[in-house]
DNA sequence: CGCCGAGTTGACCATGTTCAAGGTGGGTGG
DNA sequence: CCACCCACCTTGAACATGGTCAACTCGGCG
């Protein structure tokens, strides 16, 4: 049908963005939702903030695509410590698994609308459709690339570098006129960066003192010196 | 020709272990190396310790499978800080990429023999062979699972937990009679865990004082209390 | 207006890093 | 065969970064 090659777009915060595979595609485009609806057996679902979409260990029989809102993928230690692996925004796909069960949890950050696809149905299609199968592979590889960058950040960067990296990354998604809108709380940012909420807060304040950013309110940040921020994230 | 289904094995330190796809398979088995050699255009290569196999940013026109030895995948910051993402052992595949270029470097840890496969050739095969394509996808998803666990470790675990996790992980590869052999230096371990060499050393000493391990020599460690180690890594 | 959850700030503390000596052991050459 | 070497590792003491604990502020909403 439509959308053959340009399906896989380059950038991504949540790493699986724009992975829409062939037949599933049409259902994912709001402007023509009914056209191929039968061939794309996705069901629309809505989640309030902090509602779980699936849990680590659940049977992985669906995967999802974000229509609106922001979703986080995270893992927990037994004592409650949390690591957020990725934030998914409009167009991102998440919940693809190698095994029978999810190895990560997914939760809505903000009010979110997603489409759920039956894994078996898509796998069956992938059996017949080489292009779809290739796209799945490529998309997961791209997710792996994101995970690697994230590991470098978590293991080897200091607090200022981490926060600067986060601002740069998120700016590619929600910046307009140099102002970014954060969908997530300080706690989410801290758990994404492997820091505490206090360190995130202090670091943002420090970046503001240094005139790299301006904290308009808790969810709006103006990037005043993009070049300097990118240097910090180098 | 042989080996259809059991190709994808479960466990893995380096995350892509045992991903040998169909036609490539036979060349990967030392016991029958010539049988399908033409159909599997892999070339054997040898690397001395610390030799680079490919660099972050290089054109990604081959991928590799470890025959003997240990390989590390790592990323660097501009000032030289290093993060090791994975160690690959016999049977592991590495160097699969979504884009045109590698987004990570690979280096031999020990004396290593690998087989290099032309990416284009395998991609062409995957176009015709659904099973191969599916296996690629599954394998990369498994790698992603490893990366997620690693991120949790890097972001949210303390030094003792990190070292204990490493010992447990590596024990699944090179343990016999409760003794593991380390192919890598303390620096490699430190860069895998997001620590310094001194902290790794001190933590090992502490684990020995606590009778969880015995340091036979710098490369041989006896695990004296596997249960306690697994608790620490919980 | 007042409440409450989220965020900020400050003082203190702990974990892990840095810097600086020593050790150790595997390999080489006398 | 032994001595020496050198890279790797260990250990210690001082230090720094980020975490913890606690008080306070802000802002949105009933």
C-alpha cells in the first residue's frame, strides 16, 4: 500500500519510533483510519497518567504504538529502585519482545492514547512479508543503538552531563521556539538519568544560574545556549 | 542445512549468542567447516588482545561471530572515558547494525578468532529467507533485553551489587567446579560496570573477606557462596 | 483561602573517585 | 635457574560528587 520505504525514520527518543510496518501502517495514521482497518487489527486504548500498560513478566501478546501522550519503559529492583530505559512519544512503537514475556514494564507518563496490535497476527504477517520482517529487525536494532548511548550516559557521565544530554534529547521532540515542554516529573527524569530528584533539581538550577537555560515553570524550559548544552553533552 | 529451530539459544553474556542464521550456520561450526562454505561467505580472522575489530563510525559492512576468545563492545567519550556494553564469547554474534555505520567499537579482549560475514550477502539471503530474517529480529531483541538489564545495573546498583552481578553473569560462561576464569582485566570489568579499577579491586577484596569468593589469582575466582552472591545481585 | 503534591534548597553524610605508594606474578634474559 | 622487570593489581588516605534527610516554597485546584 502506501508508505513503503520511508517508514523507518532516523531520530528517536523512544527508540522504536516510526517503525510502522506495512499492513499495520494505515491503522496508525489518524487521517485515514478505516481504510485498511481489517488488515491492521489494532485496538485503540487510553491510559491515564501512571497507569500501567504492561508489566515486566506479563505474557507479551501485544505490542503498541503511541498515538498521543508519552509512555515510559522501566525496570524495578526488588526494593523499589527504578530505572527508566526510554520515553516513547507519538509514533514510537514499544512492547516488542524476543521471548514469551515482556522483560520491561510500560506505563503512561501523561494521558496517552495507544494502539495495541496482536503480536501473533503481526508475526504471521511478517512470515509472509519480508519487508515487514526487515523493518522489525531494523527498528529493534535502532532501539539497541539508543540503549547503548543510554548505557554510556548512565555509566560514565556526571550529573551535569546527564541533565544536559536529557535536555538535548527531549528538545528534538517537544521544542518550539527554543522552549521545551516536559511531559514527565522530576522523578521520571531522575530515574531516566540514574540520579535523584534533588540532584536533577539542583543541576537545573545551576544551569539556569549559568544562563544555559531558563526555568519558565516546572514543565517549561527555555534553552538559551544550545551550543553550550551540546558541549556539555559531548 | 542442519540446525533449523534450536538456533536461538536462551542465555547470553554478549547478547547475540547463538544467532547463527540458516545458511551461515555451517561455516560457524568448527567440526564441519567446509560443508556449506560457499553458501556461507564468512572469512576467518584472528585478533591479538586489544586489537580493534571495528570502530564506532566505521562503515558497517560486516558482522561477526566469535569462534574462540572474548570480544568487548565499547563506546568512548571524547576525553577517553570508556563504557563496555557487552562481552562476547564463543558463539556470540556482534556487529549487526541498523544504519550504514557501526555505532559502537569492538575489540579483542583475549586472543580471538572470529568469522566475518558480508552484511550485504546476509541481507540478500534474509530477503529470501523468512526464517533467517525472523532469527535476526529475535536475536537483536534479545540483545536489547541484555542492554536493558545492563542499564538498570549501571543506573541503580551500588558497587557491591554490580560486582556480584558481574560474577554471576560471567559464571554462566566460564565456571567449572565453582571457579570462574576471567578473560578480562580489572579495567575491563570496571568499564563494564561503570566503576573504577580501584573500586572493583576493593569490592572483590571485600567479598573475599566476607567469604563469598576466593581470589585464587587475579584471573581465577572461586565462588564460595553462590546463593549469597545471587542475593546481592537481586 | 488553604491544602497538597511537586519542586527547591540547605546541611550533612556516604559511596565511590582520585592520587599515591606498594605489592605480585608471569615472562624474559642473563 | 634465578633475578629482574613491567604491567597489573591492591591498598591507603584525602577528596568530591552525588545521596539523604529535612525544611521550606511554589503553584494548581477545590
